[in-house]
């Protein structure tokens, strides 16, 4: 399923001014902005991209626009996990048809499922959409289902199109377990920026980052310094990443990303409800913190 590594930007989804409808207008400029930073790929419609708040039709429209805008300049992973298996199959098949490089699939969410149900979900998708790389997306704090290392090992051993996992669970011991289970057969991506250095040191392949939707540079610097064996630089960059993620709210406020992009000259609208906008005071604090860190 190919060699996947590096820093992948979990991009936002542009919305109309009130957040009620997607806006394809800014997508090309936004993709250009991210690609020019040197990322290894784009992860669309995940948590940062407000994927669970989009209709199936909206997901198809924005996916096609992203793939067309990127035009092969970097890899595109479409987060195609939906609340039902059938919709997940539909969006995964569509992602393959439009030329995406892989699907990122959330564990089924809302219902607390046992391991057999989760396995069947991924097996059905893989069978329905053959020869298309799948990245499992583990974010139990949002889905209420946490992928065990045992089930991960079963999935990668029995489904040959699984290319890896993005794990946003901030549990370094689980990350180490995934890396050991992967045995170089697939990639393990960190989804929690505070654990990038620890994850890389444990054998992870890279990071899929929401903070990289606006500022991928310190994460790229950290990844490159790690590969050069520059330990002190790694610590320095990880500390900068920690300060950046604190300033940006570490994904809790999607609007922090959108407001920051607006400051940088890319208008991407407001978050979709029930995500809320920053208050005036929060926005000023955001601007001040990013300025003090040298990002603005």
C-alpha cells in the first residue's frame, strides 16, 4: 500500500460566512498554501475538517474540489468514515473514483461497539472498495470506540489494503503497541501533536496534525530534525509545537484555525454549528499569542 510518512496536514473545510454551507471557492488557494509549506500529504474532512457535520453530498463535493485542486502535487487522504457502514462504503468508493490516494476511516461512532462489529465494518468497506489504501482513524474521545492493539493487529493481518492508522488517542503506550503490531507492514501516524517526538522515538511514521492546517512548519522541522538525529533541535521544535497548539486551542475551537487563516489572508468562513466562534477576547488572545511566538 505504499510508503507513507512525514507531516500530513489535517485541513479545514471552507464554509460560507455563516457556516451553513460549504464553500469551494477558497479550496484551491488554501491547498496551494498548505502544499507550498512542504507537507507530505493532506487529510480532508477529519475532525479539523468538521467531517461529521457535513452531509454525504457535501463530502463528495468538497472531496472532488480538493483532489482537483491538489492535482497530484501531494497525497490526499479523504476521511470517508460515516455513521453507517453503507455511507462509508459510498464515500470510500467515491474517493477512489475521483483519484484520492487513500481513505481515512473513523471507527464507527455514537454506538459503543464490540471488536467483532468494528472488524466487520472495516472488512465490508475493504471488500466493497478493493485495491484502495485505508487508514484507520482512532479518536476514541470523539467516537466512544477505542481500537485495541489486538484488533489493530487482526485488521492489518486480515485486510491487505490497510495502509496504516492515525491515532489521536493521547496514550503513548497504545502508540507503542500499534508500532510493534505494525512490524513495518503499515504506517502509524500520531494524531496528538504533544506526542510527536515521543511517537517518532517509538517508531511512528509521522504525524497527521490539525495544527498543521495553518502552521505545518514547526512539525516539518521537528520531523526533519528527528531524521537527522539532531536531538536538541528535536526538543526545541517539540516545545515550539506545544506552545503553538496551546495558542491554537489544540483543535477544541475550529474557529481558531479559521480565524488564523483569515489573518494570513485566506478567508474560509465560520465553523458549522454547534461549533462556536471565538469571542472577541479569545480572538485577541489568539492573535497576541501567535505574534509572541513569531507566527504572525
